[in-house]
């Protein structure tokens, strides 16, 4: 059940809201938590009962680990718990990739069965690891089981984040149980935000998707202009798709009275790679910073302090190594494939150059140039992210950066004559109306992606007014008109 | 809290109603505008307005359209090119033909020159509304679409706010362009011995080859019904029907022939015609000529030389049907408008 699915919009969501509010008013907070838990279990089970039992089993095992960790706070136990979670993730997500590469290296003929990756496994596994770590560090107490289960399985954030820390959700759940929190002040902003996210997904991301798919389908045939349009189009599609989903998640949370962390802060306005990763998929960056980069960097700092390494060696050890490891892990987290690994490594390299530039006290680049360089780097990483193979990615990048010639399509011969460029046969942009439509979408959507602030950052500040009503009503009509064939969310595969 | 109550109690419902009524009003104002979004719209309009008595009607998908759009098939004013593409599918061919006949035309021959895909693959759902459902809205067309395409809804009954693009945006854009009343005629004459282009850098995508070889070639139920209805039209209006399968890359053609899929499809098509009691010719362009240059999809012919070769082959087929008869126009006769060929060409190139 997708958030754009009519079954979700017109049956599941209203029913679960009514049940939750009724339970809360009639039987109190504890009953409301149980109702919401039941709704979330139904939501996941609607997709697959088999994997629901896997998820519930994982939650129960982690709960037992957490209970034990509160008593012993043993690092060995924590590492065991983390290893169990990563093993589960590894089995479903990386087993085939690992064995395929072993087969390639050794020449063994391995006949691998197709493994179905449980929906959202990367997200809820990481969420549970953060909880276990926080419990082992003595920063979090173990809540009653229903509250812990709801922390993991709460349906707005279950399948594609945001990756929530227990400290953000635990207090809110406790207040619901105590009858303190209410949805009175948050339902309205949540509804408006949900509509905004739905609009981004259905009217923006899904509108540009067919053009991007067509371009990426023929990597060997893309000319210079087509390759750049494909990369920019995909960046816009991914942003509106995932940020739309995240806005919907935060909006849904608010409709039930919970404040979830936001995931995007106008990432395409970033003027450096560091800034970009502070603005893109913020909760994932936070996870990797807290639980991967920082421990590695702190350990490296201790070594550097003890041994008094030179500045360059200190940079390599304290910044370069943790950055590259973190982004390698981040790339792998997104998917089991060499394209994702290279995606992570190129991002890591971009960040390293960024850090080295600052460390070397090089002059600040003009803002526009810094922005352009950052965006070009992002586009390169996203070409890897979207491509099915490294060969496909390299073919597109070759057309972007090393074109044999720069041409305009045949139908643009009049323009070509004016600007002194030759014309040639374009296989993807051979139809003028296809190209005009694609370009129009890029021109319309790019300013929105670069300039539009994210209302999910301060959702409670949204105040009701007639202009807001018209904006929401307009989005509702446009979205309903295009709801016919929802495409899946891109981040569901991760 | 109170202000949010006000928001949901009257501000949002009011906004929804105001927007719907506003769009409905504008949509009503534009409801008389003929849509001119793409070449299928243009054809749907021009088949009813072009008064020229063409002898032959050419139907087909984009393989034929790409050729007929550039090169004149047959003699001057001999062929009415009603070719479309796979997104509009065979239903568009049937509807265009019916509209053409109902407007008073009496052609002697109707030729369907298309890839096998349009007969064997279901129409693309994502483009169905854009190219078919919103273009063809006459009772006969609605009846057919309702019967063979589950989920088909007559868009005219949808609230305007739910179809702003089709009821407001596209009519507004359509007001900006009017492609003329004439059916498009390819501006150039194909050379009988064209220079056949070479594309040495082209690489064949093996995945596409595999996919083409693996695909099933059985008639879809709607294709079967369309052929039946065309036979019925042929009896009613007295024309002969001909089917020509578009060329395939030799290796793909040979493999499909070896698998027996081509013969099986031919037999299915023949069975339909026999059941309808129609005398129809069935040809395969690859049987007589070899085509070696295709786009990356291995469907569309690539290169102007190769396209001219197909144009000449089509013209040869058409001349082979020559039985001395000619086309007629029995409708209201109007002087053929003198539209600048260049103007039509620019408009039509934009609509590709």
C-alpha cells in the first residue's frame, strides 16, 4: 500500500485516524497506542504477511537485547546485537551481490535464487540499531514493548524513513500514554504538509519520470544534450519523489500528533558537498555521522594525538579515512551493486576535496561557481545512482563530459544555423514535442527544487488561512486528477 | 485550534468548490475547441475535413508514419496517410478509417502497414488517455473502448478540476495551433535507388534482441475485433483491405520464422479474415527486401536511405493492387484550401 494508493488515501488513512482518535478519547492513551500499532502492523502485512512475521521477530529479538543491555551495558552484547541486525540486512540485501562477485572472482558457477528484499529493511534495521546503541550508552531507557514496537513500525516512517531516534519518538509516545499529547494543534499542519508531499510526488516527480526513464533506457545512444537532460531530470525526479515521501511521512505523523524529523532542507541550493549532505536525506546523514563517522574520527584523533602525526597524515587519518568509509557504507546501504558503491565513493571524494580545500585555507570560490561545481558533482553521483550498471553510467557520463561532437536534433535545424552548431540524428530527442515537454518540465521544476523552502522544517508554524485553503485545494484537485497510475516511490527499494 | 476548525469547516471546502466551479466554467467555455495536441488529434480532425478523393488509405504505426511523413507514397494525391503510432494503436486506425468513410470518402483500397507489435501487444496504458480516450469520443468509439479497455472512462464526465490538463490546458494550447484541414502528404519523392546509410558506430543491444525474439506473437482480442470490424467496413463501403507487416532486422526475422511464430501469426490473421468472409492480402515487407538499419529498439527503420527504400516498397505494393478503380468523395464538396506546404511542414514537424 503506497501513500498514493487510493486504498491508503480513502480507506486506510481515514479509518486508522478515526480508530486512533476514538480509542484515545474513549479508552485513553494506552489503547490508542495499541490501535496505532495494530494499524501499522496491518499496513505492513497488507504488503506481505510473510515478511511481517520477520519484522515482528526482529523487533522482539531487539527488544530482548535492549532489556539485557540495560542491565549489563556490555559492549560485546551490543556488538552481537548489531551483528545480528546487520546479518539479517546482509542476508536479504547483499547475499546475492556478494556471491555473484565471489563467483566472478573464482569462476564458480553459482545458481542464485532471487531474493525478495523486505520493504524498508534498511530503514527499520538502522532505527533499531540506533536504539540499541543508545540503550547500551545509557542514554535511553527501554520502554514497554508496545511503545517500542510502535517506535519501529509506526507506518508513516516504516518503509522509507525518516530514520527516527528513540529520543525523538519515545517521549512523545510516553506523553500519549499519559494522556498529555493531543492532535488538536497538529492535525491541520499535518494535513497541509501531507497534501504538499502528495503533490510533489504525483504531480512533479511522476510527471518527469517517463522522460527520465526513456533517456536512461538508451545510454549508448544519448547525445551531449540528452545526457545532461537525463541527469538533471533524474536529480529533479529523485528529489521530488523522496522529499515528497518525507513530507507525507512528517505530515502523517503530525496528523496523529507526532513530530517526526524532516529529511530535506533545499539540498539543491547547497554550495558545497558538505552543505549538500547536511541538506539531503538529513536523518540518514545523521545516522552515519553519529554511528559511523564520529566514532571513527574520534578514534583516529586519539591515535594522531598520541603519535603526533604531521598535518597531512592527520588529515588523512582523521578526515579522509572516516569520510571514505562512511560514504562507502552509505553507498552500500542504498543498494547492493557496484553503481551504489561508486556513488558513495564519488560523494566521499567530493567531500574530501571540500575538506582539503578548507584545510589548505584556499580562497572562497564565488558563490555561483561553488554552486555549479557542487551540482555537477551531485549529477555525476546521481548518474551512478540511477544506472543499472557501471557501463551504463560511464556511457552517459562520456556523453556528458567527452562528447564526440555537440549537435542539435534535426528538427532544430533553424536554431542550429543561427548559433552555428551542426545538426544530427537524435534517437531520444528525435521527436520535437517529447523534447519540448521534457525541457519545459526541467525549466519549471528546477527553480522549485532550488528555491522552495521545505515546510516540513517548521510544520507547526503553518497557520490556517484562506490562501492556504486555496493552495491546499488546488494541490488536492491536481493530485486527484493524476492519481490514476501511481508509480512506486524510488526510495522503497533501499 | 479554533482557526483550524474554521479552516476545515468552511475555508477548505469553499476553496475546493470555488476551484472546481472556476475550472468547470473555463472548461465549459473551451469545450467546443477541437484538440490539436498531436498528430492523432490532427488526423481525427482532417479526415473529416479533407475532401480530396484519395484512392488508397494508408493506416499503420510509427514505422510507416516516419516514412510517409517524409516521403510521398504513390502518385500525387493517391494515398491518404492516416498512419499514427503504437501509443494510439490499432483502435486509432479503426476510428480514423471509420470517420474518414463516414465523411463521404470511398477509397478503393485500405492498407494497414505496421509492425507486428500493434497486433500482438496491448496498448500502453500510460498514454491511452492522451492518444486514444480523449481524442476519440464518438458513440461508436466509446462503445468499442468501453468494451475492450477496462478502466476506460469518458473524460467528458469527469469533474473539470480533476482533468484540468485535458479540459483547460490542452484546449488553450490547441487554440494556438491549427494544422489545417488537409491530410498531411510527405513532401519529398523517395529515390528509387537511395543511398543506404551506414552507421558503423551503432551497437546492437543484445537485451533488445533477446526481448524481441522471446516476445509472444499472438493476436490480442482487441486486434482481432478491430480486424473483424475493418472487414465489415470493407463490405459496407466496398474497398479492399491489405495488411503489410513492417520490416524486421534479418536476424530477428529469421529466428522468429524458425520458431514458427511468424507463420502462426499469419495464420491467426488469415483465420480472422476468413471468418469475416473478406478477401484480404497479407504481405511481409521483409520477405521481398532486406533492411539492415534500425533504431536502438530494433523496430524503427533508421536512416533516410532505408526509409526511402521502404517508401518505394510501399508504393510498389500499392501499385500492385491497382485494378483500375479510383477513389471517390461523395460528401459535401469544398474547394481544397491552398495551404502553404512550408507552413504545414513546420507545424507537422513540431507535432511529431
